[in-house]
C-alpha cells in the first residue's frame, strides 16, 4: 500500500511539473513585411516597426542606446546602468540578476534588451507575459560592433549607427595595425585581489590585451575568470600590471612580496576603470585605446 | 469488559480542534493575500485591482467594465502578483506543516523541514542545474525539477543510512541528516568554486525568493503541497500519541513505524515541492510551529492547521516586504524571514519562560 | 454480565538481544482474572518477559497468545483494545495536560476522524478519580512530580478499559502510601471485574501481600511459580537472591512478611559451606540461630519440641530442625535423626538450655560427638543451676570436659571461635 502510494504521488508530481512548462501562449501577428532579427542566442525575433518604448536590462545596451541618441525612447534601465549620466535619471527596473518584472510590465515596453548568462531565464518569463525580448551579449570587440549595428537596425537609425560603427572599427584597425609586428609584453590584468583572480580566454579583457599587442599572463587558463595562486604570478613575472581603478597604484606597489616583481620595479603598474574593458558597449574602444597605451607607451 | 457501569456526563469536556481560531486564521490568510495583491511597485489603484480580480470570477466577471485598466496592469495583477502571492501562501503552509510534523516525529522542537536532507539535496540539485546550464536546454523549469529530484534522493539516502532493520530510530535519523547535509554542502561549495560565474546565481537561489514566479510554478507545486498537507493533518492524533514514545504509541494501538515512515515520506515530498519552487527559505519551518506551540500547546490537532495558516500568512507578509522595501530592487525573502523570525522567537520564548516561573 | 479478563499463554519463548540470550524456553499460563507478580533479581529477565508479553519486543523462538490468538497475527490496535501497558519510564517532555494524557488511553477505540464521545470523557474522568489525580487534571504533565506522573500513566492505561493490564515496576517512584493505594486499587479491580493483572515488582513484601500468584525468575528462566507462600521461601530466596531472610506471618493481613537478614556467605573451606548444628531450646538459641544464619553458615538444630520458641525461630529462618511432638520426651527416632545431623556438621554448639530427663538424650549425643573429635562448644554459664537431672547432666559434663569440649560464657565467644578457627 505504501509502495503504490509513493508511485502515485510521484506520478502526480511528474505530470504537473511537466505541464507547468509554458502555459501562456501569446498570439504573434505575422505581417508580410515584418522584419525578423536574430539575437546572440540564435532566437529569431519579429519586430514589426522600430520600437518607441525601450527597456534595457543590461548596462551595455543602455550605453549603446544613449550613444545612438535614442535616450528619449528609453523607458527603463537597471540600477547598474550608471553611464551616461542621463541614464541615472531613467526609471529603475531593479538589479541585473533579478530585474523587477512587475515594473517592466508596467512600463509597457515594445522591446526589452537583456544580456546572456544569468538573464537567459528571464527571457522565457517575459515572453510568457507578452513582451518582446532581445538578447545581446559579446565577448569580443568584433561582436560588440555587430551588436551596435543590430541595435541600430532594430531601432531604425541606420545613419548614426553606421557612423559610430565605422568610427569604432577605424580605431580598432589603427591599433591593431600599429602593434602588428611589435614584441608582446606579458600583461597581467588583476580582476580581483582576494583571491587573486585574472581574466582568461573568452573574456573581453583577454581579447583586448591581444588586440592591443600584449600577451595575457592568464591566457592559457581553463576558465574565464581563474583564481591564480601567487606562485604563478611570480613565476611568470609580467612586464605590465593592470588593475581596477578601485585600487590605488601606490597600494599595489607596496603589497608584501610584490617588490620583487619586474612590473613593480619598473613602475609599470596601472589602474583603469574596468567598465571600459568589461562592458560590451561603445566604450570598449576607449578601453582598447587605454590598454594599448599602457602596453606600448612608445607607440601611442 | 465494563469497568464503568454507566457513563456520567463529565463536568469538563475538552475541545480538540479550536474551529473558531482556524476559521479566523483562514479568513485572515485570504485577507492578507488580497491585500498583498494590491501592493507593488507598479502604479495600480485599489479600485483597479479589485476590478481586475472580480473580472476573473466566472459569470459575475463578465459584467465588470475594464475601460480604465490597461492590459499591462491586468497582466501585472493576474500574471505576476497573484501567482506569486499564492505560491508564497502555499510554500508558507507547506514549510510550517512539515516543520511541525518533523518536530513531532523526531520529538525535537529544534527540527525543521530540512533536517532530513531536503534542503541540502535541493541545493545541490539546483547547483548542478545552474552550473551545467540546464536551463538553456530545458527552460526555466530545469532548476526546480533538479532541486526536487535532489531533495528526494537526499532524503531517501538519509532514510536508508538511518534505518536499523525495519525501524527508523529518531536519533540515527537526525545524525544521518546532519552528516549528509554537511557532505552535500561540501560538494556544492566545491562546484561553486569551480564555477565562480554562477556563484551569484546559486547564492541567490539558496537565499530563497519568490521573484519572477508564475502560474507554472503554482501548478507544479500546488497539488503536491495540498495533498501532502491535507493527508498529514489526518494523522494528528497519531502524532500526539507518538510524542510519548514509540513503545507507548504501540501500546495504544498505533503502528509507530508505519506511521513514522508515512509521515516522513509525505513531509519530504511536501518540503521538496516547496523548496524546489522557492529555494531554501529558512526559519519558517522551524519557528512558526514552535511559536504556535508555545501559544496553543502541543496538541497537533490544533497545532498543525494553525501553524499552516500562520505560516502562509507569515510568508505572504514577508514576501510583500521583500518586494517593496527597497523600491525597484527585491530582497531575497529568506533574509527577511531570518530577520523577523529570530527576534520574534526570542520574544515568545522570554514570555513563556516568564510565565512559568 | 461481566466479561472475564484476558488470558495469556507463553509457549517456548526464547528471546535475546543480538547473540546473548535473555529468556530461555519460558512456558507460562496466566488465567483470566489472575493477579500475577513477576519477581527476580536484576538481570533475571522479568522486564524482558513483560516486554515479550506486551509485544514491545518480538520473540526469537516460541510465541505469546492473547486469548488464544498469537500476538504476531494481531494488529497493534486490536491488542491495545484488550491490553494496557504501564511502562517503567514515565518521562514526558511535551506539555500536555493530565486530562489530555489520560484521554489518550481511548486512542485504540477512536476512528481517524472521530472525536472523543461523552463516554470517552467519562472513562477518563473515572480513571483519574480512582487513581486520585482528578484534581491535577488541568496541570501540565511536565510540572507534576514523578509519583503523580506514574499515576497519570496508570490512569491512562485504565482509561483503555483493558481486559488485562501489564505493569513494569509501577511502584518504583511512589511513596509508601501511594504504593499501597495503587496496589489496593489493582487488587480491587481484579476482584470486582476480573481484570487480569501481570505486574513486575521488586518489593517482595508487596508482591506477597497483593498478588495471588508469583513468578520467581532467575537467569532468564522460571525458577518457581505458585502461590506466595509456596514461592517465597528462605530456600528459594537464598538460591535466587543470595540473601538470607526470615519469613514471618503477618497477623494483621493474614499474609506474611519477608525480612532480609543479610547476604549469603559464599562458599568457605574446601568449597563447602560450614555446617553448624545447634542443640538448644526454650528460647536460648534464638539469638545464636539468627546470627549464625546471618553470618552465612548452614545451620541445623534439634531436637526441639514443636511450639518451642527456638523451634519457631528455626522455622522462620528455614533452618533444618529435628522436631518432636509438643511437650513429649525425645523419641528414639528423633535421637537418630539428630545423631545423623551432628555427624554431618562441622561444629556442634550447645546453648545454655536447662536439662531435664526429657532432653538428656541431647546431651548424651553431645558427649559422643566430643569423643569423636568434633569441635564442640558449650555455654557453660550457670550450668549447675540448669541441671534438673539430679546430677546426671553434671556427670556428662565432666566427661565432655575430658573429651575436649570448648567452654564459652557468652554467644560472642562462639562467633569469635568460629571466626578464628580456620
């Protein structure tokens, strides 16, 4: 009796859990001349006409929207969207990991931009509530430029978009060209100090270091943000040490044990705003430029 | 054999179920839920909310005019707030009921619904789902599903470790639960270190939250929780007697081992269902039954339903706090339950100690 | 109509924990309406036997039948409707009221969704009244004394309206008045409604006083079974408890009392206990008999007339005595018996008895014993005043002196002599 009871309960659970997937279906108009856009997750999203009410749940897209002078169409941003200044006055839709769905729905957006990773779960939920969602994320400068083009296309502002992307591409090409045949100094980018964490392959930072003519100390790591032991740092003795401008250069140089590092001895310790090298938005080029300057001061 | 010739009417009779209190609390729960539906960051008036709710009632609803209500507002009330509040109520009911059940079964007022491995198993299941990116493949139900399975596997393992022959002594159950929890926590931490990207997501899940829950979650959890809670409430007399020990229960005609196994199973399923949709919300399952016991006494026929209703009310209230306290950012509800639960419990304990001296 | 109490049959029961065997091949029949006490030293298996009968544990071999139904084939509920159990341990940690606790005795009769009926309340009230705890009904069980808690548990068992009740040391935490109160209550229930009672008791006197049959256990087996006076004999108690006791009649209750005297001395020289034979009478041997038994010696005496004070004492102490009809002179047969005993004994003691022609034979035997080299001690004080045989006793005395009799003047010298004569 108890055995069958268990099975029965399991079956009930099974049935209901399965049926719970995807309950509210939304009718989608199929207009013959509507446009279908593909986002970074491969989703094909139908967007009938340039959206007038836009919500950005990712700081990178927020920056892109403002850069494309679409600020007045932005109905909501996250608490983390701090650039540019105009973004600070936009209504907040919650944090990055857990945006407030109620506020999003209340704002009645035509489109919501999200990032990949932690926000992918959001997509299904927002779609269930009848909202158009578009996912944009990037791990390379190239992809960023493509994303900016995509936003421009969707929002129906081709000219300003082209001028921006062209400008960005130019700058990138310039730098890449200049460092082409140069020696590549070993660069260590400190993402965090306790525990010591750097950026590995597949990250922006890694791609930028490479583009800027450097060799990423953590370039052969297994994960995107590896925790390194101090031993590796000392063993590989980088030429250049870059950290988040959260830390002061002076503090870094006086860290116990660091005095033996080449970079410290030659005072090639630098800090910069890590938004410039992590946000897949228009400022990435600024980041690239700064890193290039740091790595090859003689060239820039 | 007649030891008594004829029954006389005793001058004092005992009430077993305080129906009055239960009805009152049930009404209070409904009231709290309805109030919570009207609260939220979006700008919707009370009148609009009432209209939206009434329009959903079959037949009567057709006569309600919704001109001044935007579609988005209807969506918010019916698709975002309502299911979330309902889920909070269900989870609160589930956790409080299972907490009371385990406290009675294990004869330990410090027991909670997670003690036999439910939370550590669910946490590990959720962690695995998150780090393997299962949601990308299976949708947002991947995590709850894995959490549910994890909770059940963990409980089953604890049960088998603790089993001595055909019986489950209380002390081995407690020890096995603690041991397995520690082990699973370790594995989880290890996975988190290897996948530091997802660490935040995992921690979030662990703290427990009702944000972004919808009708799908309610549909998934409601049947198990309701069945579990109702059946457990049918065993309140047995639980009462089992408080006096397995032998005494046996001598009063109760098959202690069978009842214990049944209640442990039901409790595990119910708690697993709750945890899978809301994460590991702490304190509710421990403090609510304990607090209620200090007020209404150890008789489970009163303790059980009252704990359930108080649990539901508490959960809805704290969730409402969690989602409105800081404007647009939500606090994970587990934090609020801990902050409210702890001090309130200390207060209850002091009051009880004072009256006993 | 009075429905008779339940009957228990234990057949070939064997039980143990793990590999050690606690109960060996127990066979027992408890008739409906009987009041049986189970006694025995710690470790004899009496609690374990009760647990097997109450189905708290399951036998390894054999079976237990309740009203001819094997316990294993019955559901706990069925058993609980006939059998109530009062356990030894009564600690309770949850604050139910006394009334609620006693009411739980009705559990075996209530359906899952059934509430208690007026009859259930009435039974609980009755049970509390006869155990004298009704005034505690609203108190929490965690706040009452151990003795009161014991009575609560008994009341709960009675509320079950059982046909048989099993109690494991129910008087353990009770003070004397409540012990008696409880047993009197059980007794009266037993008499008026035929309730079968099986109680494990540690107090021999209470078991003697209140039960109609006793089971004496030793080392996992039934040592003796029967009515109290049959089971509680000094010999049985010596063998089971290694205790020396005196059994007296209790003129008030018609029952008897067991008075403990001290522990049995373990085996002495050559692996055999020392045997001392006492020639006494007229109350002169009372103290010495007592003390010798207490010191653990094997004692016998004779020849004594039935009704003689020393004879009474000997009977009380369970000491072997060669007896003669009241006031009659010592017969040939008795002389022979006495002689046999004297020959077996290691020591012979003669107390300060007066000698007349009726018991001169005793003295003659003593002289012979002296001559055989047996150690003989004689109380020599005021001998001449005790001689009522016109000097014949005195002559025998002189012969004994030449034969090496040890003369003592008070009982203490006797004990010292025995002590030092290793």
